[in-house]
C-alpha cells in the first residue's frame, strides 16, 4: 500500500511533467509587474477582434513582452475558417520576409568567426558578380563604380531588386527569368542574377531586393552547410525554436494556418490551403529572404535573444557589440530608406523619436506578419496574421495601444530587468510601414504565392 508521501509525489509529478519542456520558456506575468497597464493593454483584444469581425483578417496571434516576461499573449479568430479551427498559441505561420532577420543573424555569426567581412566584395565569394553591369536605358550598361559589398546585401543597397514589386526594365528581366522560382535552387538564382544588370550603383540607393537570398547563399558557401542545416544547428536548436523551418512536417500540418486574400466582392478567400500548400514539402530553393514558417512563441524567443544582446538561456549566438551594430543605421549619409528611414544589418531602424521611440527596430512579412523591438523600453511585440497582399492593419491596430500602455513612472524605469541579460547600451534603430519599405505597388496575391 502506498504511503501518503508516495501518493503526493505521484500527484505532484503528474502535474509537473507535462510542463517540464516549458521550464525554460519566457515567464508570464501581469502587465503591472513589467510596468504596463492591464486596462490599456486589454484594449488590444476588442481592437484586433474588430479586424476579424469586419473580415479584414481571418485570425491573429499577438504577444507583448517586456523585461523578459510575457505580459500578453492572445489569439483571435480562425487559423482555418473552412475547417472551423480557431487560432491557437502554437499555430504555424508563413513568416515570409521575417526570415530575413534570421538569415542576417546567421551571416553575422560567420562574420564573428572571421569567415565573412562586411566590406568584402560579394564577388570574392561569387566571382560571377564581379562583371555585373549597372542598367542604362541606352543599353550601354556601365561598370560598377565600386563592387557590391557584403554590407550592401544586409542593408539593401546592393543594386539588386525583386522583380514582382516594381515595373522597371530590370524588374521585368527578373520576372522573365523567374529569378526566385520555388522549384529552382539558390545556385540557379545566382546564375540568373549574374546575367541581369543591377538597377542602381551599389551603395547609392536603398532598394528592397533579393539581397538577403544572396546572403543566404553566402552562408551556405562559407559554412559548407545547407541553409536549413545551418539554421537548425546554429540558431533553432540553441534557441529551442522547435517549429521554425522551411517546411511543415506531416505531424504538424494540423497546426498550419490557411493563408487568405481579398475577395473581389469583399471578405476573404483562401489562397493557400494548409492541406495542399507547397510548404508541406521541402522547397528546392532555401529562401533566406522569405522561405520560413514559424510560430509566435518561436519568433519571440528569437527576438528576446536580440534584445538580450545576442544570448538567451545561457546560449550565446552573437556578441553584444555585433547586435548593437546590426540594429544601428548602416546606410551612407546620403542614403535613406523612403526619405527619412534608416536600415541596419537586417532590420529597419527608427532614427528619430516621434510617435514611436528612436531605437525601435523590426521588420514584417508578406502575409501581414510583424515584429518590433524597442531596446529603450525593453519591449518586444509579435503580431501575426495570414493575409496577402501585405497589410499593415494589424500592426497599426496593436502598436499605439502597446506604447500607450507603458507606465511612465520614473521609479519603474529604475527597476532592474529580471530574467533578462542586459549588456551594453541600447542602439539607434527604425521600424517602418512594410509597403513603404518595399516601395511596392499593389501586387496580386496569387502572383506572390507562385513566385515567392
């Protein structure tokens, strides 16, 4: 017969063991514990629900964390309307260009190891790029004044473009050659790019492009590993990003959200069914610029590593000074992103205080996913939906509420952060509207799905 102590031990283990895997998760706390107003933060729920009710999005997931603790984690609406499946905390999203920040971290890990130098010419690693010309309408294309550098790839000053976001002759060449074809490889992409002139002289203009895909190719070439293997070993495993990958395995398809676009008559239509999505198979092209899927929880851990200046749970990926450099404006003095914006090594950078704080950095994804980090406020926000073409509605709904909820008490600002390793000083960084980031005109949803 079991003793009372044996029974208590069994009961205790039955409660603890199911949560053992969560032992190192970010702690959850009340907003007030991290200097935020519960009352104001609660305004997020009806505001985002209104987007769902008005059929602007099918569903969403929003996490707000401050000082290393989660103050809010809410899900809204449906991950799959047809299947009547509500959005869940572990829903898997197509994060598209939020992949860029991960690729940038991977490349900077190689930089720290001395395997890449920021001002090295890209042609040192891709000899075909040495003879790239710069487009001229006359057809007499000019030589590069200076060679495209690795730094140019990070900050989108390479002279490359995307193809489907513009209507220039160079963009049309990208489209004709299907530069980022899903069924091709990174090597195929490089071969195609080496035969197309640059849109601008390197370093003279910020222009959103396939630069990060080229950076992903360099990660493969320099590390000797495929991009998916490098990500898994060097980033996803140390950060316990268990659901972030280039594909959704069969055992996780039940958690994969549908992706929606607008109906011509209003409302939403499915443009990528989870059960039929190309993401169910490993792609031929491992797009570091837009190929990953992830969860709100996984991406929060990645962002917390950045806010912690390169480490999480004792696992260091980057040095503090490297993260500071990445999140500081890297554009030349005469270059700005859309007139007044900055850009670091993989992130948009807010250069001035205004409606939102100087020092905020982040990015977004084509399926209307968003993240931003404010080192000054020790704040991270992840806001994910699945809607193409890109819409800033979710970000614009959540962001002002989050900042308004931060309590202004001077005494709170002196409380040391808990559960966060804070090293070095906050950096100058910028977050901007994603459509403006790309300088894009309206893009048909089906076209983006097929080409990116």
